[in-house]
């Protein structure tokens, strides 16, 4: 037998070589480093198995939730409750919130769960550590709302609102405001239902005054509930909207305007396009002067240049007397069409075609060139390719015509899109196309006649 | 609770940051908003305003002594004794002979109490002049045969009070007073000496801990040469067949635990192989035990028998057993002197029987298949071809097929194991709390958890996953009948061996060592195991076996290196010199 020990694989007899290769190896690695780092994080002690298994349990729950395996998630949850008794006080205090989040998620989807189970769970969790009482109450109410149980939700919110325990902290204050605001929102809902009833009733109806009285009462309560919240910086769209609606209904225009102006312009609030939209719509309803409307939309233009209100903005600018507004009007149109979602917007193209022509006729070639400069690299393939010409024509000839006109003006008569549309023989549009051809010849920015 | 009195305490609550304090009737502050109880007590802060607070508290404490709230007076060592008693009972139920409990473990424990000066000696250690629980004469009038069962030691101070002399009653009385004093001040424990015990530090003293109880169990098993290895023992602990985690919850109702006892008896980890192994040696040396009974070839712990067991467990051919026996013989690992534990020898060390047996199997697998991610597969191809041609013969062992089956079985097992661990419930029905005022909070929390668990268990499928597994030394089960999972026990090694004259040689003539160089310094580590440096099949085999033993793969790798060191002694000592060819006989 040839001895296996004699022909031991190379490095065995050559210890030195191996050692040096390890030392000089470029791919240095420190297998001990990771474990070292881990032990440093927990103060040099080995992690207890309790901590290990509960964190494994947590990841099993998360995995099950991700895969929508509610049954398994509930099984692991059964074990995860013991973190409430964790001897690590930091983890023990964090546990209720984690358990609430996971547990409510499971109960929301689990086939065997129902409103009753959810209620029991929420009530239990509220009373484990007072830190989460308000948050859980609010989410509990939202759950009930989701299940259409308005009255129960309202009751939960009232309970939470009157709950007092220990000292008031600032974070708690916000939560209470939020709870009150939600209550207000629910009241708004009933109010708006009553209002609809009222609008159906005849003024001479004997029930009219009773309902009207009811409507009035509600409005008063709601305004108290909501107004506190919307003074705090944040995004409160539904609250603001309903609040303003009620203020307007009762003729408090100044109050409504103040709320909206504050919501849109207060710098402490996060940037929120809806705030400007609400303000604009309000001002439009109030028939505010054009300059005011323009100034509101100017801000919206900066935040969302592709918003559908931008076409209205353009119209406003076009009608304005100031020249700078005319220039901005062009910018706005170009800006809208930069967005893929707006490429088939025929109004935008119509406006652009008309307006570019008008601008060129008004001897503002520079403005057009300025806008075109940054777009000439990508607009041709983005809007005016041969492919688009074909498909646009097939889908919407009117759109194709408008686009062709713009293409002709910007790229000259040699442009493929323009040429393709020109070649199409269309009886009704024939005249229009001819007119277009003439205009292009005359005004196109390519080879401008000086 | 009087709120006005608590007004001068202005600190923020650590739990909820509120400043709203009330006083408990033990004079401690608690937060009215979250019921968190502080360690601060009224008297300490404001002693000048209520000068007799301390006295009042004392009176109250003494009064309370009379009702059963506070429970019995008991010592920490009695707690451990109770745990050992439960463990011994559990071992008996597992089929271990009754002598283990009545003679061996009992004996070891008494020896421990004596060596640690807690009982059975002239001057017990209790500093405050207390008498130890087990009285001297208790020992003198008892011999091994007539010795009552273990728990009588626990109960004697409580139930057999008739045995106590008048003076003992006196000392106990004074004890009670001191205890009452103690529990009213900030440090406290349910046991009498919990505080002292956790502060006790003496050179050379081995203090009892919960893991230590397993060291005692293992020592007695070893003494009796029972068929339970250390890894089996620890696995039974993990599977809850042997009381360990929360063993205190089975203490008699009147033995109350809190405060310092929490640190002494509470466990939040499963025992670790290496740790218990070290503790075993430590305890044996401390007890000054004589040489253990010899481990001979007919003992379960002998490598030849253990190898057979593990070969069956991992579904390897029986024919490999002769090879493992050969390796055991060549390395001298089968000799009684090598195997027997002798705590009073110069260097007390015992063999990790289970790890070693498994390491021998790994070495044999390396001899046969090299495990370089190459040869084992080409040998498998040969075996596959042969088996296809000769369907009627005894099939050749096919490593690839074995790997595929084992991999699947192992992955399933491991997944189940991980899931079961994640679902493990650690907390006892009897919550441990820091002090008496904490008690209602702890119980309330416990109740809360139980309620939540009850609620969620209704959401779980009504068929509960098969309850507690019955204890078994085998984790895998391979039978000829099961067609899904081929049993390889009867397969032959012909494909990897070749005849030469009268002896059989391995076809594979190569070998690689797990470790090239042993550390020459005095540190105990042999080598580090970095997975990625080794072949995938070697990694798989190490992972498989280390999972079976619930140890780290690196520990097994270390043991493999040690076996190789014995087997290839010459290679390590004389590197260049050609070693004699070894012949394998079958």
C-alpha cells in the first residue's frame, strides 16, 4: 500500500512557505474582528441566549409578515410576548411598541381575527406601559374607522382625549391634538352629511330649522378640535380642507384665508404643494385679482412644474400685461412638456404651438432660443421621433398636427416629424396643414430670417 | 400611600420621566403614572423629619414575619441542592440507575458543602455566627446506606424542627430579626444569605452556579459510566428533559426568591459545551476526587462504541467501523489510561468523548475520500456506474448520494431546531423580582403576557405541533424500509478500497492535515478554524457533526487536528524523514 501519509499534500511538509504566503497575502481578512466588534457592542459579555432567540423570533415574524403567513406570524408572536419581561430594561421598554406594531398588523390580516380580538388586544397593549396609550388609542380608532365603525371610533377618541396620566410632555401634546383633530374630522363627516340633507330640504320644511341648528352646532365643535392641530407645523391636508370648507360655509372668509395662507406660507411647515393648491382654489372662488393668483401659482410652479394647474397658470400669465409674465408663460409650457406624463396633453401642445408662434411673431426669438437651448439635445428624440410621428398620427391626428407645428417651428421644415405629418393626406386637416407649412417657413427658428 | 409626603421627592421617573411620586407602605417611592418603584426610600431622604421611621419599619417587618408572605428561611446552597435533586430525578426518569442519585451525586454534593465550608464541618463559613442548615450530628449518625433522600436535607431545617436543640431556636430567632432588618433596607433577597453569597469571594473557592449543577450531574454520570455523553446531557437540557432553565420554579411554595436570588438562580442561556466541560474539571479538582472508574472497551464512552453510534446516526456504512477502530488503536486513544478521568493527576483533564469519537470519523472520511471537493466526487462516479451495472450485489457506498440525502435531512433538522429555539419560552410562571414592592408589578406583567399569549394561541392552528419530543440519544433515524431516505448502513466500501495481498488499502493515497502547525506557546488553542479556507465537503461534514453535538464547528476542527496530530506524529516531529508505510487490515 502506498502510504497516504507520505504524500501529504504539498504545504504540509513546507510550513514556512505557507506561513509567509498567509502573511504577505493581499486579501487580508480578520475573522476575529467581526465577533470582536459584536462583543464590544454589548460590553464584552456574550449575548444571552434569551436575547439571541428573541431576536431570531423577531426576524421570523418579520419574514412571515412579508410572506403574508399570518398563521406562522401569530405562532411566533406567541413567543415574542416574553420580551415584555426582558431583564434588559432598555429592551423591555421598547418591547410594547414593537409588539403593538407587529400584533396589530397580524390581527388586521389574520383570517381568524375580528374586531373583537383587535379591541381586546388594543386595550391590553394600551395598559402596558403608559408610553403608548395615546398612540395605540389613535391607531385603534383608525382601525375601527377602516371597518366602518364610526361611532366606536369616536368613542375611542373621546376616551383617549380625556385620558390623563402623569405629566404632560410635548410629544404627548401633539398626540392629543392629533386625536382631537381626528375627532373633529369625524364630526366634519357627520356635518357634511347633515349639510347634504339640508340642501335637499325645502326652506319652508318644518324640519329645516332643526337640521340647520344641528349643522351649526357641529361646526362649532369641529373648529375647536381641528384648529389646535393645524397650527403645529406638519402636513394636515384633510383637516385643513374640511376646516376651510366649514369656515367658508358660514361665511368666515377671512378666517379661511388666514388658515390657508398660514398653511401655505409659514416657513416652519414642510413644503407642501397641496397647501398652495388649496389656497389658489380658494382665491379663485373668491375671485381674487389675477396678480394674487399668479403669485400663488408661481410657488406651486417651483415645487411641481408638471401640475395640471400649470396650464391655468399659463393662461393667467398670457393675459397679464407684464412682459416678464409673458416670458414666464413660455417657460411654464416648456416645463410642463418636459414630463413624460404630459407628452400626450393636447392642450399643452396647442398652447405651446400658438404661443411659440405668437412669441416669434412678437419678435422674442431670444426667449424661444433660450428655452430651446437646454432641450434641443433631447426633445427631438423624446417628442419628435419618427416613431412618435407615426403613432401620434394613428392615435390622435389633432395632437400630431399640433406637435408637428411645434416641431417645425423649433427644428425647421426638414424635421422628420414635421415631414411625416405633412405627407399624410388628410381631407379635413388639409387646410390647417397648409397654413402650418406657411407659418413654419416664415417663423421657424432654424435659419432665422434676419 | 400618602401623596403629600412624597412631594419633596422631585426627581424624574426613569421609566416615564414624570414627576409624580407616591409612597408605598414600605416607605419607597413609586411613580403614580407608571408604577415604577424606586430603590430610594422615604426614611433615607428625610430621616430628620420622621425620626422614628426606621423603628416603624422594623416593627412592621416583624409583624409581617408572622404571616406566610415572606416564606421560609432558606440558604442559597439549599436552592442548589433542590435543583440537583430535580436533575437527578430527571436523569433517573431517563433510565439512569438509581445509584447515581442516591450515592454518587449525593456524595459529591456533601463533599462540596464540606469543601466549601458550608456544612459538614466544624466552622461553617457564615460570618454572622449563623449555624449552617445541615447540622454536624446529622452527618455523624448517618452512613451512605441509610442516608435519606436528598430533599430531606432541604426540608430538615423546616420540617424536622424537633431535631433542633433549644439553642438553635435561639439563633434562628436572632436570624429572623437580622433578616427583617435586611429586607427593609435596600439590599434584599428571598434567601437568607443571598446577599452574602453573591459577595463571597475567596481564593480557590468554587462557587455554585446554575451551570455548575450540570457539571455535578456530568461528573456523576461519568463516575457511573452511564451511556450519556456531555453533548447528550446538554441537549436534554435544551429539550427540557432535565430541569435547568427556571429550575427554581419547582422550589417549594414557601421558598421565596427575589432580589439577589434573581442573579443567582435566574438563567437566560442554555449551557455551553466548552463551559460545562471546563466547570466539570474545575469542580472535580475542587472536590479532590480520586481517579474515576476505568473506561474500558465495553463502556459506552469508549471511542469504538461511540464511533459505531455516530456512524449509525449519520447514516454511514457499518464497514467504516473497522477503520475507526484502527485509527483509535493507532492513536492510542482507546486505552483506559488515556480515557479515564483522574482529577488528582498533575494536569487534570478529561476527554471530550463525544467530540473525539466524531473527530475520528471525520479523519476516516478524509482518509477514504480525501474531501478536497474533487476526489470524493470522482469516487462517487465510479460507485454510481458500478451500482448501475450490478444491481443485485451489495451496493458500493456513493458519497454523492449520501451527501444529497444527508444535506436535505440536516437542513430540515436545523431549520426545525432554529424555529423551536425562536419559539422557546424563557420566563417562568413565578416571575423573579428585585424587591417586595416590585412583586405586584412583576406579577401583573406576567399575567399580561399570559393573557396575550392566550389570545394569540387562539389564532394558531388548533392542531398543536407535536408536543415535547421524547428523549433519545439519536436525532436521526435511518431504516431500510424508508425508500425516500436511503439507508447506507449496509453499503460496502469496496469502491474505495483495493486489495493488496492479504490487506486492504485505501484507493486514495493522499491526505491533507487540518492544521499545519500547532501553537508552541502555552495557550490552549490549537488552531483557528476559518471556514472558507477548507473544502466544501469538509465544511459540510464539520457542520453536520457539530450540529449533532451542539458545539461550534471550530471545536470539532480542533479535535480533528488533535487526532491527526496523534496519527501522524512523525509528520509533526520529523518533517523531512519518510514515514513508514502503514498497512490497513480489515
